[in-house]
C-alpha cells in the first residue's frame, strides 16, 4: 500500500485532503492527514478568540470523515527525507511515498531579548486561548500592548477594543503608521478608527528588549500588563532545522510543482514554502489545490500543468461592524469589506474554496 502523508491540517493541508477526496484516489494508495488537534482551527480568526469575542468552538472545523482518509494525531518532531519517515512524539514513525509539509508558522522575535518570554501570541489555537486568559485577567484600566502594526496587530487591537472598553490599548510599530505596507488611504482610515476608539498608536518605535511588565522602546520603558506579539512570522522549527535551500525569510525553496527540487516526492505548502507573495490563508489554500492537481497527474502518469496562482485580495476587520481591504489595486473601507470577510469565514467553515 502506497501512502501520501499530509503534515498539518490547516488551510493548505486540509485543502489538499479535500481536493483529493473530490477526485479518484488509486486503490493501492491511502491518504494520511497528521495534525496535533482533532480539528482544523480557523487561524485567520484567532485574533477574535484572543480578544474574547468568539468562543473557541466557533473556530473549529471538523476534519472530513471518509474511508479513504486516515487521521493521525500528534506532534511532528522530525522528517527523515532519505528514509521517507515522519517522526511523531511518543509514537511509531509513519512511512510515506509522497509527503506534504504544511505545518504553518510561528512567531519571529528578531533576536530581541525577552520577547518570547514576556509576550503572548496568537499563532496557534493553544496560544490564542492563553492570550485570551491573560487579557481577561487584566484589571479595569490596565494596559495591553500589541507589538506589530500589520494586519494581525490591527485586528487584535480593534477586536479587543470592542471586547474591553475599559482597557488602555496601544499598538507599536517600527514604521511611521499602522499597516505601512497598505495604501495610504487605507492607513489613514484605520488610524482614524483607532483615534476615534481610543487606541494609542506608537510609530517609529525600536523595541530593544522586554522585561516582566515592561516593553523598552530603545531605552524608554513602557509599562504594560500584557504584551501581544504580532511582529513577524517564520516557518515552524522543524522546517528551520532542515538543511535545504531557503529564501531570506527561512522558507524552503520549491520548484514549479511545489516540490523540493532534490526530493520531488515532497511538497512544501503554505507558510513553509517560498512563494512570490506574502504568506496567507488564501495563498495556502490555492497552493493546496495545486498540490492535489499535481498528485492527480502523477497517479494518472501525466505531466502536471498548473496555472499561475492569482490571489483575490486582502481583507481585515475593525471589530464586528467595520473593515478594510485591498482588491486588486482598489482599497476598501467600512462595512462592505467586513461583510466580505464574514462571507469568507462562512465558506471556510463549510469547506468551500
């Protein structure tokens, strides 16, 4: 029996499995999906879980039940590319004929002392739960600091303002404004929303270190009760340890079929893969669809032919009633992008691409 093993049941890994199950899988082949959880967590909404505006059960999507799909649960610790083995913590290794590594990302702390020890995260379901508990325990008029003014940081800050009107919230970024990579009109809209809702923006900061209850901007100490880190991502440690060609962000270099050039039976998908656009759930899902296409071609004895991946745009929320986004080159503001984001979430919960 041949085996295609998918590591990670997030947007990329789950998409591969869903697409394969929609098509024919050879009778002599089984598909195995490995994840640490018994469900997919909708990571694009972890900011709301951390802020306390949704329950964690609302962000769970059950893996599809199908006799052609086997589920395995555990922490992946190592992949032996030469022997074609996947090692799980306290379990027997799993052999594979084809492998997809779709294990996602973790926070990047940029070598800042104390950043990992004295901040909290939203990069995993477990981390988002812990962040919710920490923020929930902050006393009225306490200080919450979000480090990183990109999409994740903005969504955490705005959702938290909607959840806790009593808190002092500040968002720090090394750029002059939040969302510095977005169009100026959009930056201005979000900045005005923050001003209106009493979220303090600290731009042009240079965080030098973190200590218990303190974030240092260069040498200036800034008191804080909870610090949420949203200042960059990198591939998971397993990928970091792989001695293979990587791009400047530490992501594995792949060929036109999403495979490792020296190991064509191994696909790298999502946040672990070097792609010509920023990591996102949308990119991961699109790549997952193409990996399924490549596998169908391999099983049919054909050469894969893939179209260029085209992303539809970026959407973000400012609480439950307002949002922002970019579709093509057009910035969007207000209620429409928020409704669009809600629609994307609805589709994700129902396995619609």
